[in-house]
């Protein structure tokens, strides 16, 4: 295992505090340009998910205004970044706060999930314009709450075979009736709502060839939905207490699930379920599951509180973002890199305060990571950032 040198770790911490440009690991040649192996750009008060478009040669990142008082929220945007310099090339003003993103490369669209506002927007990424917005979550009748929706949206996943968008929806108020909204992206209309997804549906992964959609919840369950019929066909009780995100390995018929290990979650879950549920694992790991049965095949220790998981099957690499503490004053988050076959830890890259979501340029072997603030950064109003890592420099 290689750990990035302490001098780089110090530089990363300094940059996180000061919002400066990232110092390189070692410069690499990209065409005729000499490009730093690691760069960091401070972008906006908050950043969440991001996607990379090979056709557009651009990175898109959700930058919502997350002011606690909904009535005082300002403008939320989708930022278009240069893939090498991370310079902002365009800002797309969104109708609501955007958090989750999904890319439809063939249609030239990025779909934006408005998690608290029950809607999804389609953005044309050639013209950098919102072309449509659809409301999918109904409002609660008679509600005067600032967020009058029964469910909140989390991730989005695009199905290129069936031209659909899948959106797990968490029940608001800690209830245990999660849903899956399915949007037909050809007509941009709601096609179906799948019920019965348990408490806090969070992770989602697609087996395109097998026509299976996997959804995990914080009730330690893995559900399988047939993408031909959109019927829930199987629910497995799994030994992963907090399977927050999923990555599917088509060759091995495996699922990699990040198991967060957040201490207050079982209390919250018990309240939502109305009963006591014994935690099934301690977290701080990636659990490898058999996709068909949900049986645990292996456990891979990570840093504390892993969140994002991304599989590069071609290079046999597994990337995991780790918060290393929740609601802490000074975040010391990291990116851990594993061999996806042997599960050996290959690299630990410090990415303070808290690395969040990832997107991969598979052709160039470049990883983009959104990095969120810790408590100190939030209080100081420090902009959140995106980091570009040339993965060739790690090996």
C-alpha cells in the first residue's frame, strides 16, 4: 500500500483551509500540455454530485444553495468545468436546489435531482440550458411545512437500454416507506412508482445485461427490481448495517456496498421502524455481496465513514471516499484505492475536509472528487471544492 507523502497531505490540508490551487503529486503530459497530477478548485458554498462527459469534454457539478432557511435560499446552479484546469466554463441556473446528477451521453443531457423539492430537471449540456423540469413527488395535502413533500430524492441513475431514470426516494419524517420513481427519459414523464423499499432507500446500482436494478436501504436490505417489468422481485437481508452506496461488478456478479458506521443511525432507524433492530455490522468498510443472493463474500476495511464507491472494472480498481468523522470541527477525509480483485489497499490519498462524490474519465484515467466542508469550514464560509486526480501518477 502506498500512502501519499506527508508533505502532500500537509499541502492538501493547507489548500482546504485557504482554498488555494492543489499542489501536484508529479506533473504528467496531457497532449502538448504539462498537467499537475492533482489539482483543486474552490467553487461554491456547496458542491455535491458530479459527472464527466467524454463527448462534451467537461465535468458537471451540482452547486445548490443549502441555506438552512428554505425561504432564504439563493440561486442554485449546475457548474460546467474544464476537465484539465477545473475552470468554470458555464453556470446553469436551476429552478430548485440540485443535488444528484445522472448523465445521458447519447442525448447530451444531465439530469438533476431536486432532492428537497420533489422534482427533476433535464439540462442540455451542449447549450447549457434547462430544457424541462418534472415534478415527481406529490405534495402532502394541506401541509404548510417549508418542505411539503412526503419523500426526498437522493441519487439518480440512468438506464441507457430502457431510456429511464431511476430515483430512490426517502420518506420524510423518518418513516419506513421508501419508493422508487421511474422516469421515461424519452417523453420525460413519470412511468411508474415502485413501493415497498423499506426504511431510507439509499444505494442504487444497475446490471444492464441482466436487466436488474439493485437498491439498498438503511434497514440492511438489498432489493432487486426487474427492469423489464419494473417489479420488485427479491429482497435480501444483508450483513451490512448502513449500505449507503453501491457499485456493481458485471464480470464477478458482485456488489460493492459502502457501510458507513454512523453512530446515531440505529437510534434514528429504530424510531422510524417503531421497533428495535440490532445493528448487523460496525461499519467503516466496503462489503462485497453476491448480487443474486445478497450473501457476504468479503469485507474490506476502509477509513472511517466511507461514502462514495466507484469501480473501474477495466483497471481492476475500486475507489472509496471516506468522511473520517461526521460533523467534526476539522475534517481529515481520504480517498482509498483498492485492487478490486484481491481487495488489497493500494493507496490512501488525503482529501480533507470530507470527500463526497466521484466521477471517472476512464479514457484518461482521471478521477474527479467533490469535497465538502467540515464544521470549521462551514462556519467560516469556505467554498467547497472539486479535486482532479491523475490516477496514472499513483501507480
